[in-house]
């Protein structure tokens, strides 16, 4: 009975977030149409079958999320983790920022940054107002709003999609730990802690999960945005645990030596990269992964897997400034991983996200 009640509470929690997100988007769209009728956005039509498929996929995601918690891969308390403090503090700012977003949409101005932001240190592909948000990923306001915005976008399922990396990561780390114990030089010699890097760690939502599920693992994070790294430090410092080592840097040119990490994770990065940079990031991931290590990617669905969800993949870059997304939906990341040298490449799809699990040969 307790598990049944917990599952019902989890479903109610997720339904509440979903309905709130739908309501938020409906009101925001209506306000834009009233206040900025000059902005015309051409969207692919949505039919009832599409909506039914989205609902079915969402339910399937939540069922897998519950089963992984029930299997002990992570605590059931993690199912209810939510950035409530940020929501109550910053949700009003999302509404206040809408006029500026509409202005950028109307003028197609996607390269504007405040004068106090030094843009000279960032690659050109990064200097855009992704999602039409103010200052792209380069301001503290953007970092403070990000997690709430993503939850609204995905109807409260962003963390459930992130958690799909935990089961394959657990399996990979267990194998690495067995190998490490086997080759230990002497019984008295301590085994070196396993090391995991989260590439493009952003505000550290993924790192926070990793720390809770793998408390004995040494965690690292790298991201281009100083503002998002500041937010990551704030988030990680709010709960007990060893702080991951965070570094500002490019995923395509990481400041780590070869064969350093036992595993790498990367969540929601590749759709925001030009095609050549995607390959560079994968090549770098291969370089810094230890032989026998694992690289896990979570990102958007692609056309090859879910052609029935094409309207969503067409409408997403039309609604949000995502200049590399359309190309990403046709990109064969499995082929890119193989070119870099990864083997045993497996893929899965959950709701509107896709996963690649690849191993570096031992």
C-alpha cells in the first residue's frame, strides 16, 4: 500500500506540473497574439493522433522513471525533487522577460548581449540568444530562469528524462569498479575513486542527481557559461555532499588529460551545436575517457526514430531560436561515435529525448 500511495503521489505531482506548463504556454501564446499581433509564426498543424502519441509517450516515460526508482537505481525521493525555491523566486521574471523575447522574435535580433558581457572569449556558434532569451546563456538572469523554463517547456518531465542516464551509468560504473578491484596492486592499497565528467553541465541539475546516486564517485563538470557555473555552484552548495570540480571551458577542447574519466555524461547539448562541433565534442569525449569507459548522451529525438513526431521537431526551432536543431534531427550521432572510436553503441528513446550509450574499447 505505501508504494501504491507513493506512485499515485508521483503521478499526481507530474500531472500537476504538466497542466501548469500547458496553462503557462497557452496564456503566454494568447498574450503574444493580443499584444504583438504583428508577430506571425508559421507552425506545422497538430492533429489529435499526435497529441495522443505525445500523451502515450509521456506516460511510458513516467512508468520507466517509477520502475527505476522501485528497482533501487535511485531513491524515490528523487522523483519529487524540484527547484521550488527558484520557481517561486524567478517565475514572475519569466513573465516580465516576455516583452523583450517578443521583440527579438519580431525583429529576428538573435545576437544582442548587454554591454557588460564580454563576448570575445566565446566561440561564434555560442553567441546567440538561444530560445530568444535575454543574453542567451551568458547572464545570471538566464541561469536563474533556465531550470524553470525547461520544466515549463517539457511539462515537468525534464528531470525524468535526465534520469534515464542513471541506469546505464550505474551499470558502466559497476563494471569499472570490478575491474579496478581486480587489478588492485595490494589489499592495503586504496582503490582510486571512479571519476565522471558531466559535459555542458549548465546549472548542475544532472550533477546534483549524480552526486545523490553515486556519492563515492568523484564528479566533474565543464560548461562554457560563467553565469551557469555560478548557478551550478549555488545549487550544489544547497545540499550536503562533496562539491564537484567545475571548470569553464569548451566541450570541443576540454582541459583534461587523455584517458582520465571512467565515464562521461552529456545532457541536452548536441542539438545546440553546429555539425562539425558535434564531431569535435565526441572526439574529445573519446580522448578523455579511459579505455573501457562509457560515454552517455541524452538529447532530443530525431527524425529517424520518431517520424510521427515531425510536427514537434519542425515547430520547435520555429518557436525558439535553435539554429542547429533541424540539422541535428537528421544527424547520425551513432556514426559520429563510431568514427571517434567508440564501440557497442546503443540507443533508446524516451518521450521526446534520445539516448546514446557508447564504450571506449578496453
